């Protein structure tokens, strides 16, 4: 079904904001992109999407975020062990696959850009600043589906590019393991006309679905809250693939040989 969207003065359709590959899922593996929202004035809801620097825009079911296979780190120093333990429930030496937080692989952030600031001014509570008044949208982690035993966390990284994964010493924003360990109970606030970047940490290979709820107050009175589920895929690092693939080829060859012999 083609959905018509009336977005702050512009008439758009799902076809006009979707990429030319609509109907096929786009694999996002590199380059800069942001979670953003349009506002649909008729339905009084946000339209969450991923906006890439190429100006391509993908709705939640049109894009799959895939980790850079080489970006793996370990909880292996005092700062990262404490941070990763509280966020992901893992012990020293355990592996974490990471997306974002640097220019390698998908450089995915969160943005309030594209909205009219005056429409979204409201008062809300912030753990550090107390009562805050300004144009802001909120992004909350409200649901997830993951491989058995897996955990996910979003955190601020620091340090040099080659050591960033071991420097999880900034704020923890999202955690499936312990929301109370996060800065504001799995809630991120982003100013309109601004954007921010964090590192996405995953503890196991496989497919993850993260439900993010985007909310704010429109023109001082209208509460707006819209959930959207985005998909992530955590893939093996190259060394693992190099071991597994030849083994599978050898196994298939053995099975074929035995079949011919029989």
C-alpha cells in the first residue's frame, strides 16, 4: 500500500522518500548515516527512517545495518571491563562486535535535523541539567529481539581510533542487560538541528531487531510518540570466515565423493 505523508508543508509519498531500490532491503555497510524523523501532520506521527549522506532515505523495513566484520574488541582494561560489565553483563576478555563510533563501517548516528525547531520546544527532565526547556526529540529503546544469550548496548566511546573499542568510558545510553546502568533509563535526547554519534556494541553473532520509540511535543501541546523496529546483522570477523568456508567446502566435497563411491 502506498502511504501518503503530509510533512511540515510538503506532500510526500512513501515512494518519494524511499530509495529507488524500494521493495528490496538495502545492506548498509559503510558511510555516514543518521536515524531521523519526518513529521506527518495528518496522522500526527513521526516517520522514522535512516538518512544517508547520499540523500537516500530508508524506512525501517527497507534497510539492514551490518557490522564491519573486522571491528571486534574485548573488555580488557579496567575502564572498559567495568563499563562493558555493567552495560552488557560480560566478563574480562569477552568479545564485543561494534558498529558506529568511528568512520569505519556504518557510521550511524542520531539526528534531530530536518525538523522546524520552533515546533518542538518543550520542557523535560535531564539527569545532569535538571529541568530543560528547548527543541528536542527523544529516542527510547523500548523493545528488542536478539540471538539467545545476546546483549546490546549503546555507549559513548573515547580514545584514538585504534583503541576506541577499549575505551568505553563515556555515558552508556542504551542497555538490554540493565537499563538502570544507562544515563537516562534507555532514553536519548537530541536537539533539533543537531546530531550525535555513539558506538553500538553486540555480544553475539546473528540478527538483532531494536525497537526505538521517537517522541516529542508538537507546538507545545501535541504529544507525539512513534515506535519503529530497525534490523542489525552482526557478522563474523574475516579470520573466522577464512576458517569456516574452506571447512564447509571440504565437507561438501567429502560428502559428494562418498555419494559417488556408494
